[in-house]
């Protein structure tokens, strides 16, 4: 029996990484970014591209539109920085839950 929501295989998240030659960094970033999206529904695209020496362009496209960040980071820390930015965006854009007034 197929599950309605699959929290373990985020096939609805495309991750494109350009400008990184170390395959282990790319694979780690894909795995880490897809883990962030494991509870979300709908198609998403995360694109990371080198924009200048030591600078990166991160683009997140999905149901809420297109969001872009430009930041500096060493290649070895790229996955952690991308995940932190995406997690913060998703957390900050989620509606705040509160009880209704009685």
C-alpha cells in the first residue's frame, strides 16, 4: 500500500549545483537540502551557482515564488550555509500557530 505523504524520499525537490567540482560536496548538499524538504508538498527547485570568487547565488523556487540570496562561503561549508538559509526561510515564512480567541 502506497503512503499518501512520503517523508523519506523527497522526489519533488530538484537540486542543481553549478561551480562545485568536488562530487562529495555536491552529493552532501543534495542530500541535506532534500532532507529539509521531506515534510513539504509540491515541487521545489533549489539552485546554487558560483557567482564570483567565493560568492554564491542561491535560488529557491516553489509554491511561494522565487527567492534569491547572494552570499560568501568556502566550498567546504557550502552545504551547511545553504541548508541554514533554506531552513530559516521556511521557518520564517510558516504561519504562526496560535489558539483562536474564545
